[in-house]
């Protein structure tokens, strides 16, 4: 993605997806199924940093948030769709349906331009201008020229200097977004993204009691799709910090509510009875997760990473996503057995509160800003070319001369 371009990465992901599904469909043994799943897993992991980066670079600051929010919507719809058709047809036919998606992606990539930001980072400025205007027209020329000027200045600043890994790590625009996204991804996992996907029926039974867990799972999956759709419009309208901390606070409140409900129920101390209260608490958890906590990391990932290190920093930040997901999946059943659902949710509540606290101090407001403005904000100052420095110096000299003449 960083060296060969966004299109090359997109081609690779699409081809891997096609190969993975074909192997899965034709598999005649357990090990072939594993091989197919491994290839699909590689394709998915490669896609995570690319999808947000590509959408962020393709779209205008005015609509970037809404487009990035569709990442979560598409993922939620995909889970719902596969669950639905998987209950109606065989797994081989389900895999055949899924095969069409990377094929469509491959065809669309053939007719899509390369990212203007990546072209500018490679010094291909005229191609960058052509791709930018193909995507957005000629109404945002100022953003285009500022981006190109910043890339020229960046290359000038590196001339004659030895670039080391330690020097890169020390840059604010490199390490701050990584730390921010580390906590954003951890927050999304702690709020129930992975547990509700893998252990939804267990959670529903532990919280709601003896109910039809499969039916409630479909109900909550439907709520997730509707709320993800709503999130596209809400994120387009409201500021990023407002969305993140409102949804995160609501998620924390729903977790605490579930803890108290289960504790009081187990001790026969509930002042009210009925299925509506646990259903409402779980619905609030799904709402908070779907409207902000899950889509916002995808939005942020498409905005906060600097162009020069976008692929590297994005890939590093995914370590938190993978490690937190692995940790939660491996410890969930053990926690349930040892401390119950209320103790498990208490652990997640502490994680949510910690992540929100760190993000409060690190997360900038990015709504309506260009990617270059966001990068400059992390750096603390804009990067300028020698030409601009010389012009400013000349202007200062002229101003000083005029002042002397007046006196």
C-alpha cells in the first residue's frame, strides 16, 4: 500500500479473496478449509488499513465522515447477510455467493484511479492533480495544492539528512495517531464488538435468562444494521469528539446497568420484574456500539495518519485490534465461568473507562478539516517549502523597509 500504491494493494486483496473462497467452495478435507480460511484472513487483515485510508483520500472533507461510517455499516450488513443466507442454504452455496463480492471489488478497482495522495507522495504531481479532479472535480483546488506543497516541503526537508527508524518514531505526527488508534480499537472491542459477534447467544441467556436466544440475536442484529445506517447520517452532522464520547459514555452506562441488574437479580433484590429491563439494557449496548463506538475507529483511521507513514502507522495500530480481539475471545468463557457475566462486564467497563480517558486528551476534532490540516495539527506546525520561506522572508523585509521609510 505504501510502496506500490493503493490500487496494487486493492488488487492483491481482491485476488486473495477470490482464491480463498474458491478453495473453500472446492474443499474436500478439513485442512483445505483451513487453508481457505487462512487466505481469507490474510485478505481481511490487509483490507482493514486500506479501506479507511482509501476512502479518506478519495473523499471530500465535507462528506468524508459519512463515507467512512459506511465501513461499519457494510461490515454489519455483511454479518447479517451471511447469517441470513447461511440459515437458508448450504455453506458451500453461501461461500459461492460470497465469492462474487471480491470479484466485484476487482472489477471496480480496474476502473478506479490511483489515490491522489499516494501519487503526490511519490512525486507524481501531475498524475495526482488528474486523479484528484477525476474524483472531486475542480471545486477543491486549494486542498490539492496545499497537499502537493506539503509533499514538496517534506521531500526538501529530508534532502541530505539520514532518516532513521528512531527519528521517525519520535515524530508527533507518527506516534500520537498510533496511540490514539490503539485505544480506539481497544475501546470498540471492549464495548462488545467481538463478544456480541461470537458469543451473543451466551450473553443473551446470561442477561435475559431462559429466552429464545436465537430470536433475540436476530432482533439485535437487525437493530445493529438500522443503527449503523443511522450512524452514517449522524456522523455526517455531528463532530467526531461528540460522537465518540457520547457513544462511549452510553456504552459504559449500559455495561454498568447490566452489572447492577444481574447482581440484583441473582440476589433476589430487583425492585421490578419483566423482560423489558434486560432487553432494554442490551439494546442500549447495541445502540451505543453501532452508532458510534464501532464506526468511529474506521472514521478516525481514515483521517489521523500522516500521508508519509499512513500504511506503516495504520498497520502498527492494527496490532491493538488483533491483540484485543484475541485476548477477549480467549478469556471470555473463562471469565464467565469464574466471575460470571457481571464480573466479565466489570472488566470490560474498566477497559472502556480507561480508553475514553486516554482518548479525551489525544483525540483532535477532525470534522471538516483536510487530511493535511489534521496532519499539521498532530505535528504542531505546518511544513512549508523553501520557496514559501523565502517569500515570507522577502515580505518581512519589504514590511520592515516600508516602516523605516515612514519613520
